[in-house]
C-alpha cells in the first residue's frame, strides 16, 4: 500500500547512476548519496517528511547536507557500494573490483574533529580485502542481508538468468 506521493529528493544535478540511497547514521532512514566519478562521496541525511509543508498535496522531505563524507579511494565511482557489513545499522563503504574482489571501510560516523575547516568528514576504518573474488565480473556482485543478522552477505547474481550464489557474512 502506498499513501501520498512524496518528492523524496529533488536532485543535485548529477546523473541518476551516481545516486545511492543507504542508511549512513543508523536511524533506519535511507540517506541520499552522490558518488562522484573519482569515488568521493557527498551526502545528505534524511530528516523525514517536512511537517511544515505540502506541495500541492505532496509531502516534501528534509535533508541535512553533510558535504564530502568520503574523499574517495582512487577508483571509478561505479565500483563503489554501500552496505552494512558489521550489523551496526550504518552503511559501510565498499569498492568492488572488476575481478569481484572487495575492499571495505567500516563507517565510524561523523568525525568529531574538524580536519578541513568543516565537520562534514566521516570516519572510515580500512578493513583491507574482505572478499578475494569468485572469478566473475565485479558488476555481478551485490550485497544483501539474507540471514536477518544485520550483516550484508556477498552475492553473485548471474545476469543471464538471475541465478544467485551467496556467501554468508559471519562477521
């Protein structure tokens, strides 16, 4: 069931394939991310529906700009994924390589120290290679919590028939 159509996000002038929705701060609401071609990321935290406004019967949403939350890892933006690896409800930063191997950085939340003149930087703890790959193209790799334990599992989805192999994330 759907209720009122909402203008969830009006856009930031970027191509749709550079936009991701994921929960960065663990409040169970999807936040708005723009992943740049150099793998750096800007974010807007989801403040929920704006109780003060309706736009012709449509609900507008509140967004809190965070600035650049990740400076990038020198990779193409389309190789970047976000998913919760450790069950803390905050999406972590992943780089999926063309050989299906994966490097990860755990989300430590907003940086309490000012490092570049504003407080928009987030802390990302490098984990190194968390998956060595399964011998397929990296574009086939997706992540989802199949076991309901709060941690995303590694999935290889066959583009021809949708057959899916899964590797469970045991932490």
